[in-house]
C-alpha cells in the first residue's frame, strides 16, 4: 500500500490545501480522498477539485495510523 499526498482546491472559496490517503493505487486513493475532502470541507463532490500527487510513500508494517475518532 502507498500513502498518496494530493493537493486540492475548493474553487468557490479559493481554498487550497493538501490531504493524504492510503490506497493500493493512485486511482483508488484519489477517489477516497475526493469523498473525504468533500466531507471534511462540508461541500459537494462537485465543489472539490483534487489536483496532482505531491508525494507517494510506500507504507511499512511498523507505522501507526490513528483513524478519525479513535483517539481519546
């Protein structure tokens, strides 16, 4: 699996930022990150533009990822 760092833009507000996601392929990660960013920004999918991949890193078995809502 690979962690992909994408740039994204919200054209209606002009906001530009980055968001990363782990996937088996760039296409899988792009689709998942598009939905997650739309949810995160409280926007429709059509209001979010996912740009280019800024970085791709192979994951290893000794990395810890904390999921949303798992920390106390």
